[in-house]
C-alpha cells in the first residue's frame, strides 16, 4: 500500500467522517490519460482519493457513509485474467476488502444500480465537483434518479451538495507524523540528487544530460517518480520561470538553475538550486546569488507559528528591494518598491500594479515576479486555503511550505546593467512549521557559496 499500513488510511477516513456529520461523501479516482494512440501517460492517483484509500488503480470510486454507522465502500475494476496479462494484476472487489479495508466493495458495472440506493434518504452529499466532467455527470444522474423517486414519495433525495474539498483539503494541510516522515525522506533523496548534479555538471553537457543524472539518482534511491517536470535551465534560460525544454548546452561561465524534486509514496519534495557550470561564481554572479540567499534566510526565519505566507513573502520582498537599490538595479526608495510589489500580491492585476509605478519606471516585479511560498504535500502545489474570511491564514505546526525567492534579469533587460543580464537565480527549500524554530527538510542540500562551489568541484 505504497509504504503505509491500511490503518493509516482508516484513521484518516474516520477523522474525515467526524468532520462530515451525517452525510455521504464520494471521491473518484483518477483515470488513465492517452499520451499517443494506444499508449498512456504514467498513471498517478488522484491525491484526495489516495489520501483516504491508498488504492492505486484508476477509475475507482470511494464512498464514505456516515449514518447510523460508518461505512467505507469501494467500487473497482473487476478481476480480468486476460486483461491482467497485458496491464498487470487488479485487486478487484475482494482485494478492496481484504487489502484496503473496504466494508463493502463492488465491481464498477454495478455503480449505476448501487449508487442511487446509497444516495437515497441522505440529506447531505459531499463530492469533488469540477475534477472530472464524466464523474460530475454520473453523480448528477444518480441524484436525479433519487429525486425522481422522491417525487413519488418512495424516498427522500439529498438537499445539500457540498464541495468535498472543504473538508479533505483542510485535513490535508496539517501533516501527520507519517506524512512528515515521507516528506523528510523525499527531501533527503532530492537533496542528494541536487548535490550530485553539482558534481556531475561540466561545460559542454546538455541540460537534458544533467536532468538524467539527477532523476536517476532520485529513482535509484527509492523515489517512485518526480513530483513535477524537472527544470534544468542554463544561462538566460533560468529567466524563464517554468523552462522545461532542457535541450541547450551548458556553457563555461554560465549559471545553471535546477528546480526538481521527487515523489516518495506520492508525497512531494521541491528544491531549487543555482550553481556555476564551471564550478566558480563570477564576482557579479556571486553578488546576485548572495542577495537571493540572504532573502531566503530572512524568509525561512519568518516561517513560524502565527505568521502567514504573506508575512514570509513580505520579509523577502523588503530585503530584495533594499539590496537591489544598493546594487543599482532599482532607483528610489526601497520601501516604496516593496509596497508596490506586495500590492501586486494582494491584487494580482497588472493594471492595478502598474498604476502604482511612474510611467517607464522599473519596479521589483521586473526582477522578482512570483510569490515566495506555496503549500507542499501530496501535490507539489498542495491544497489548502491561503486566506480565511478574507484574511491571510495563520501558520500552524504541521504545515509544510516552500521558501523560494529568486532574481531574474533577462538577457533582453535593457534597463539593467549589461553585466547582470542573463542571470537567473532561485533558491528553494521545503520548510516545516513547528511549535518553535522552522525545520528545513531539505537542509542537507548544498546552498552557501562555499558549499556549492565545493560540491561543483567534487569536494
């Protein structure tokens, strides 16, 4: 069961049912997706479905019934010996009960006859609408069948349809001990892989070659997959935030930015490091790198109980604005630049942002255009609200978030001194909120100038 006992999933379901009250909650699995003709993309289970069941197969449906008693029902593909020769063993309804702890299990071809019965005489139904249109249509079809019977007085139909994310995502945002353990292990694997990439890198390699070295390290050490598409961006390519072509050659004197993290038992890690292809930072590169590193240090110190993701971002923005004015990349009052940049986080509308700048003025967002943090967990950009009732949500122990400031000076940025053009730097770590000091899960990955250069030179 992907490294977890079935009791872990049973405990999660129990806690979710306690939050539901009397209700039925329905969670569809992911489906396989066609890549080309008759081949599919590697299957990855829906995170909410996995969180509650651990069941690894596509097209299943989990139903949590919280009525006179609690019941976990699972609909699965039936066993099919002929098909299993081609695509692998299925658990079937018997395996759903024996291995995954379902109280009842049915083959998928009994969905349309069984689900209307389950939804009858139930007032509140939780469902993840909007994930897959096919499941949305089927769910509404079952409810309409119950409504038809209800008009004849045979049963009562549901009166409330509620987004299941409201309950499950608020549970997922606070990580349990076993989740933190998986994420610590994923972080260590990814940290080792980044350090290996620093040692392996040399001028003349392609970005793809370096990607292969890093991913091989992750997969050979127990990770089942990468958590997202690996970014290996040499030189000015690092100024494209989600650059994934990874096809260029790495040149002497350039920096290379790698943003990559593996998944372990479906839990993500997320690391970014930037280092010199030739092993040594130039004076200009080092100056910019140390500003980003200082900003990240300030941001990590802000990851504390009672703070917010916005206060983490604010600490980074204020530091960057101050240092860029000192460096001559920005003119004027650093506090004003920070206020304008933070306003764009509050109101991410380009017109509203530009109204705060004088005509033709260069602002911090020309160099730093993304937020500092996002939640991390089963999804790389994990679920959970950043605001509650309009206010920024307070950090709590058990939350895990990234801290990833950067500076990106495009090769076409004629507003910047030529020596700085084409430099893109991001430094990212995964940080656990505790009762006291923040815990950096990715701390073992080389990060200071001295550590990075030593790793690049094989020491």
